[in-house]
């Protein structure tokens, strides 16, 4: 449903030189570079420090990469369905998606230096004495890992850069054929996205414990990825609204839909997480159950080693946001929705930490490198997003569905 057109001040839809947003790339980039340097120095302390660094770095890169990939999915599905309501926030999603090439660069240390410290299957002596690793060697080998990683990032970066470039060209030309072209290609993009994200999850996260396997893990990662993207998109949208850039553009109607999507994928994540756990518990196959046993029962000395982390994930990633985000009033309240979105970003970070760190520590442990890696990668991520935001209008100014989006109203 739509209401009458509103007057929008186009001067507010760009980042002006000298504003706080214009200074953010330099500030965030400086903070990111500083903490990257601190992380490298800390990693040089010992062999254990190096292992900790690569695990902490993997958590940070995967967390911020998920935001970019989830945003890419939003752009693709938005064009595939020819949706009108989200045009006003689509440019922000395009900018978030275009951080993927940066994450490709930041992933290089994992591929070039950290594979031996991260992945048990890279140890030749371990493979020689493990029949299961020998069977999986045609897939789990370093050459294949490097090649597939390059393909993943090439596909994601190509899609992200193409859609943002086409959208910006439309700002200049107003050519509606660009929208039709993007819509026609988006189903192919969604297919490529689904396949590459699933296999990346298998390679980078599931193979940390190579004896374990789950056919649902790709969908599990997808659910968390989309949650992180909608949460980040909500935070960014509200931040621009609070600073006046989206005054007269973003209404409670748009926020309501962002809140509904955040709520819906929170439920979807819980459904997939529980289904994966329940099927593995019911089948009771050792290769599958060991992964959950380490996160629920820990060690003989400390049976509850990772159980608090698992319980926090179940409660914080589902129970709390389920009841918090359910009411209509929460979704339409800027401050409360911002709190909910920030909470879901924190929970997704905890989810990635929970996926990676039991590979290194048998008991729940925190390291200074966890913080410095997160701040280093996060600072560069924020710098990239804010730099992209300053390179053009904050929304697609000549998209043929922009008027529909501005006048959007929930039924």
C-alpha cells in the first residue's frame, strides 16, 4: 500500500565534505591499521600466539564478510523480486556488499600463512595415519582450497561491484533498462551466491574439524549471514537518519519491514540450528556428534567447558530477540530497533566465535588477540563502507521504483 508522494531534500542525500561521515574513513582506517599492527606484533610472541592470531583473525574476517555477503543477497533478491519498498536502503546494501574485495585481501593471511595452524588436514603426518582424511583428500588439499577460495571471492566481488556500478550508472542516465537487466541476471546471481556460500562454509569453518560433517551447515551459515546483514543495514540506516541525511526518506514503514526481516531470519536461524542439532543427536553417529559434544560437554576435567557459550547462543541468538522483536511497536521505534539490531550483530559475532574457537581451545578462553583482530578488521571495514558512501548519492536517485519506495506504507 502507498500514500501520497513526499518532498525529499536531495542535498541531504550525499555526504558533504567536512562532515563527520566524511572524516570517518580516515579515522576508522587509522584505528583499523593500528590494531592490525598490534595484532601482528602480538602474534609474533610465540607459536601459541601465532595460532591464536590466525583463529582470532578468521573470526573477525568471517564476521565482517558475512555482513557484506548478506547485503549482497539482499541486493540480489531485491532485484529478483522487483521489490519497491527497499529501494531507499538498497544503495547502503550495495555499499556494504562492496566490502567483499577488502575481505578478500584480509583473508590472504589465512590462506598464505595460517593454514597449517588452522586446519588439521594440512598436516601430512595426520593424513598418513587417518583413513577418513585420506578419503577426503581429493577435496581437502591446499591447492583445491586456494583455488576454491579465489573462485568464491571472484564471484562475490564481481556480483557486488556489478550491481553497485549499474545502480550508479542509472543515477546518471536514468536508463530503466539497467533495472531490467539487473533483474534478469539476479536469479543467476542468487544461484551462484547460494553455491559459493555453502562451499565456503564447508571449506573455512566445517573443515576446522575435518571429521565432522553436516549437510545443513551451508544453510545455517546463510541464516546467520542474512541476520548480520539486516542488522548492519538497520544500524547504518538509523545512523544516517539520526544525523539528518535520511530525513523525509526513511519512515516507520521502512523500519518496520527491516525489523520484520530481522525477526523472520532470527526464527529461521533457530529452526535450522535446532534441526541440525536434533538430527545429529537422533542419528548418534560419532563423526557427527563429536562436534556438538565438545561444545556441550567439554573435557573430563571440565565437562561444562563450552556449555555456557552454547547456552548463551541459544538464549541470546533466539529467545531474547524473538520476544524483543516480535511487537510491532519495537520495529517502529528507532531507538529500540537500533538496540535490537546491535544485539543481533553481537550475537552473530558470538556465533562465529563459537564455530571457530573450540578448534583451538578445549575450554572457553578469551584472548587479547580476539579484541585487536576484531578492531583491526572492523576499523578497515567501517572505513571502506564510509568511503563508498561518500562516492555518490546515499540512495538510487533515478531508480524507477524510488517513488513507490518513498510512498511505501505497510498494510
